[in-house]
């Protein structure tokens, strides 16, 4: 009789193969999810190598978040067709999770890149730079709107960016027409924007034109941007440049890193001609 049990695996041996606690196997037996191949008169449970295939399926489905009740239901009516359906469904779920994790990884990378840039920037130092074209997803037009409406549209834009997986940590900011800067209407923004890596295929986008821009970083509350804009206009005048069609304010350090708006850092990109 003892020779018979040499062909079986004890609870501890079977559990060790799959790096689980033997109490898990005992629990699965108690709830009728996965039973041993043989139970000795003294209550000792024994398993076979051939049960491994079924147990691997249980482990996979459990790791994918499938409730034990659902796994048990499948096992009662298991078939090639049913397992194929379940595994395909779980494969699709995994791919969605991988895509989401990749998106989160991109956000983290882009955030880290921004933080590293902040270590070396010289605040309020103005330079003329050539910039390549960039792609923005815009909010609804907020030009001439009341503050309460602007706040509502900002919330809608942020919600849309997250819902459609648009936001990737590359950049978020506001667009203001050059004529508003010339006319000292510094808070009359046209749009909020979210920067994207590549040209969108199935969604409307705004193309930030390539060309020369006055670029600088400024620390302070956006309500006081009039002071730095006046300095920028004087700088351009001294260099014989004119303000172009659009100006862009991109939020570099915001409330994620700063406790007050006075500590925010904004990147300004003023289109020039």
C-alpha cells in the first residue's frame, strides 16, 4: 500500500511546486474548488503531477482577479471551448492593463524629465529659440468667457484628457493670442491644451507651428504675469521682433510640487516674427 503513495505528492510537495502555502490547497479542498487525487484514512491529502495542468489554470485565473466562485463555476462545466473563451477574455484584459501601465510609465518618465529640466533652468532668462511643431488637444474656446465658465471648461478638458487616455505628462497649458499680449489683456486666454507625442489620428488637434519663439521660464502666480509679459515685450522690441499669432504658457511646476501659486513655474513660448 505504501508503494502506491510513492506515486503521489503530499500537500507540502504539491504546494512547493507552485510556491504557495499548503493551507491554500487545504482551503481549496474545503470549498470544493480543487480536491486532492486521494485522501488517506488518516486524512492526509495526496496529489498527482497530472493535476498540475488544472491547478495552473486556477492560479492564472486567480492572479487575473477572477473570483474563486467564478473559477469554481467554470470548473464544473469546463471544456475546451469554455476555457478558450475565458482565456481570450483575460488576454484582452491583460493587454488593456499593459497599455494603461505603459501610459502611466510614460507619464512618470515625462514628469521626471520635466523635474530634471527645472534643476538647470535660469528663471526669467529670455532666449530666441527655434522650436519644432507640436500637437495639442484643445479645450473649448474660453476667449472672453467669465471665470466660472472658464473653470467649468478646464474641468471638462482635464476629464476628457484622462478619459480618452490623452494625458501623458508631456505638457499642459494655455494658449493666448498674440494680440491679447499686445493689448495687455493678459488673462484673456483662448484655450487650455494638452500636448501629445504624435499627430492624433481620430481626434481634432491644434498644430503649434514650428519657427522662432521667445522662450523663458518664470516663477510666480499667473495673476501677475503682466509684469513678465511687459519685460518680454521690451526684450522683443530691443531685438526688433514682433509678437506673432499665439503665445503658449506651459505649466512646469504646479500644485503637484508647490504649496502655493507663487511657487509655480511656467514656461512661456511667444511666437515671433
